């Protein structure tokens, strides 16, 4: 996963000290030809795990715009943000190089508008829609993200993601 230039510039000043960053996750759904709900997942190139689309919000960018941008950059598709489903703060993340980050995550429910899903920018090796209830193996965090996306409660959840 490529590190955005603005983070590299910050790291030149603060080293590996914890950074507070904004993240955006896009739970993208569509209806299949037989009327079933399908959800888009990507297989990450860095660890081989399946996940929803995620990315770092650029300086001055709205988190919802980041979700739309990431869908285009990583999967070659157009999406529309329906709404913010959940907002949480991650535990401290320590990367292999020692850099530390904590993210305020914005989880958006998005509707697929068009485009043929495919890996575009090298961050993923596979991109595919899966029928609801037939998801690929997911981490605990992404299982919890999918639970709140599928539940589609009318209010935005705040705080730690509920256990699925």
C-alpha cells in the first residue's frame, strides 16, 4: 500500500511518533441479476486478506469523497455514498517500519453505479462482488464492519464497532 506524500512529509518531521489520521471505508453493494444483494471486497496485495475498500483521507478532502475516490482508484468503479453508517477510532497501529498511527474511521454505505470491478492501482490483487451471507474470509474488524453495513440501522453508530 503506497504511503501518501503528505504522510511522508509529516514523517520527515515527527519520525515514527503516532499520527492521528482520518480513514474512510466503503461498503459497496449492488443487486445481482437475480435480485440478491452483493457486496464488493478486495484482496489486499500487502497481506492477501479480503476487506472492504479502505483508504486514508487526503488533507482537505471530505471522508465521503475519499470513499468515492478509493472506489475509482482501487477497483475501477463508480459509487454513490448513501450515508455514514459508523464512526470509530482504531487502536494504535504500528507498522513494520515502526511508524505508529491511530485512525478516526468513517464507514460509508455506498451503492455501485457502474464499472467493471478490477484491481487498478496495485494495492489489491483481486476485486469481486460476493452475495450477502457468502463473504470471503474476513478479519474480525472487517467482519464487524460488514455486520453494521448489512444491518443498515437508521442511525449512525459511534464508538467501538459491535462484536458480530
